[in-house]
């Protein structure tokens, strides 16, 4: 099985961020969490968008993870 990795841009007390993390873990991702409140440039970039999910160097999701699109992205057959 190939290693799946994501960067999750998040902040404290963010329920959507926790849900995004759980979803990524459910699909077998290793996750690097980055708190945007600790990095001014990221705060400026993603302030109202968290959670932000980066996979393969590209931002794939903002706000919520659409599982249908995630499955497509992974090339997984849903049936």
C-alpha cells in the first residue's frame, strides 16, 4: 500500500479541523498539522479557510473535505 501524506492547516478549537483530521486518518493518511495562528504568513493566507488540506503539494480542500472527491483523488473505487 502506498504511503499517503497530507498537510492539514488548522487552528485550535476548530471543530471542522478535527473532522478533517479524522477523515484523513480514516483514509490512511499520515498528517502534518500546521497551526496557522503560529505563522503570520499562513494566518494571512488561510485565516477564514481552515481547515485547508494540501496533498501532493496542492491545496485540495478548504473548509470541509468532500469524501467523494477525496476518493476520486485517491483513485479508489467506491463500490
